[in-house]
C-alpha cells in the first residue's frame, strides 16, 4: 500500500511538533509548512529533521504562509496529501486585539485559501481536511459543559476569525462533499507550549523564582477557568477525527475546569512553596506562606478587553465515536511542565554564567 501523506500547516508550533511526531511514528510521509523567520523557529521539530540528501526522507519542510494563496496551491499540488491538518494561526487571544486584521487574514481567510487549494486542484475526493477550531468559539458563557451543540459567542478578534474558519469548513463539506472536519479543542498545553500563554508563563516563572533568577510573577485575570489537557493527547484526537469514514465536528476536552489561580498554586507547590492570597482586585498578591515574600502580583496590562471567564468541555461524542479519551491529568500536566522548565531555565542560566549567549 502507498504511504499516507500528510501536510501540516503550523508544523513549527506546539501542536505541529507533537502531530508530526505522531504521524511519522505511524509511517506517514509528513510535509510541514514553516514560515520564513530571521531567527531559527524550528526548535519543536528539530529532533525530526532528516537530511534531505539522504534516501527515504519522510519528513519535509517547505516555506509558506497562510496569507499567500499561490504558495498554498503549489504546496498542495506538489505534496498531493491524503490528509491536511490546518494548524497554522496567529493563536494568541490577547495579541489578536493588537493585530485584528492580520489575525482575520491568517486564521480565517487562511482556512478558506487552503480549502480552495484542494478544490482548485480537484482533490475533493482524495484529500481529508482537519480544521483547528477552538473552545474560544464559545466565548461568553451560554451553557456548561460546552458541547458540539452549544451556541457560539466569540469574544475576541481571534475567536471571530476562527468562527469563520469553522463555518467555511462546514460549508465546504456540505457544498462540495469534502471530507472536512472541525476539532473544537479546549486548551491543551505541555512543556513546549509558547512562553506567553498563561500555563507556560507560570511554570517558567516558578522555575526562575526557585532558581533565584526572578522575584515576582505578574499575571492578569487569575479567576478565569479553563479545561486544560495535554497537547500529546489532543493530537491523537486530531488524527482519529480524520480516520472516520464520515467527516464531522468534535469537542476534545477533559471535562474538568480549573482557575488560573489553582494552576499557580499547584505549580508553586511543585517547588515546595505554599501560596497564600492577600488583598483584593488589582491589589491581590500571592505570598509565600513561610516567608511572606510576594511571589505573584496582578498587572492589569494582561487583562483583556473582553474575557472568556469559564470553559468546560463535554467530550462525550469524542469518547463514543472516536474512542478518544485524555490520558494526562491536570496535576500530571502541571508537574511535567514545572519539571521541564526547571531543567530549561537552569540550563539557560548556566549558559549565561559561562558567557555562552
Ligand atoms: P502555536 O501558536 O504554538 O503554533 C501556531 C503555528 O502557526 C506556528 O507554527 C506558527 O509559526 C504558525 N503560523 C502563524 N501564523 C502563520 C501564517 N500566517 N502562516 C503560516 N504559519 C503561521 O499554536 P498551537 O500549536 O498551540 O495551536 C495549533 C492550532 O490550534 C492553532 O490554530 C490554534 O489557534 C489552535 N488551537 C490551539 C489550542 C491550544 O490550546 N493549544 C486550542 C484550540 C485551538 P511560527 O512558529 O513561525 O510562529
Ligand atoms: P487562551 O490562553 O486565551 O485560553 O487561548 P492563555 O493561556 O493566553 O489564557 C488563559 C487565561 O489566562 C488568563 N491570564 C493570562 N493569560 C496570559 N496569556 N498571560 C497572563 O499573564 C495571564 N493572566 C491571566 C487569560 O486572561 C485567560 O483567561 C489559548 C490559545 O492556545 C488559543 O489559541 C486557543 O484557541 C485557546 O487556548 C483554546
């Protein structure tokens, strides 16, 4: 049987790295789209790199951008993928308030460009398409837990752009018979999570504070609640969605929700610090119960113009139809991320002290 060929946009991102690893382990040939950058941006896939001069290379990277239709059409034509995972996006909710037009272009129009590439090349019957949809679509709380039938109410330019991508995926499925599916994924994290998302920001700060390199962690809304899982579990769900005979839309979530405050407490507990909360509102601080030192403070700069207060997913459909279940618990996730950052931050500090940077 011929090798399965996958094309992953956003291969250099957190999920792209885990998904490329999974598909290569399953015997796929994997093509990834990466952006040109003035500095290295492939750290998450460097361990998968294969010298293109060798034989039987199964992992290939191509320059590209979701804002360039000509590039996407050529890439799909050259790679002839049987599965396309559209993971590329300006994925930071707060940054989308600063760059709303770019976010709409890359996250919303980008999905349309890729779907059109499939259609223009006449690959509707051979290529399956996965759209990285998001729990941010639920936005303002209408009901919990949130399932495939919960109405959407986006609360950011990011979520509004992803709403377009969601519906254009459904439309291309219905209009052209394309095997196109949405994974409505709740927050998923891990040691390679981008450093400005709240979980990684916390675990890096906890490590730096433990190693005496930082004093205080500044955060925004600590009462926001999220349904946090591990990215490795979630890319398995993406793959399962594309293995179904019939395309459909699925929620992937753990079914548990925790506040940013709880995440902070657990992360500090990993390094033996107990946090006590004092004060109220923007003056609230998290102090070390033993020494009274302020370890956490609120900086209103991190508040969002409109916030998503509570996300809690109902993954029943994915359990029943995909046989998908998350494996890593909230506590295990926090432990893994703190331990990884203790090692990373420690190494960074020691390179600096040896004059290596
Ligand atoms: P990351 O931000 O880690 O990765 C995003 C990827 O998209 C990177 O490879 C980035 O490239 C690339 N990218 C950004 N803009 C463009 C562009 N214009 N053209 C081409 N590539 C681009 O996100 P995640 O891995 O966490 O998420 C993957 C997808 O899933 C995203 O679409 C995200 O919105 C969505 N999602 C994520 C969830 C999560 O909790 N992680 C939950 C639900 C949905 P570069 O490395 O150069 O920046
Ligand atoms: P989110 O993730 O917006 O849910 O989007 P993020 O980690 O950025 O925020 C989660 C919650 O934490 C609050 N928060 C802070 N957030 C950041 N980044 N920095 C802070 O200092 C801080 N303090 C408090 C936020 O207000 C928010 O309520 C992620 C992205 O991966 C999206 O691409 C994806 O679609 C969704 O998850 C599901």
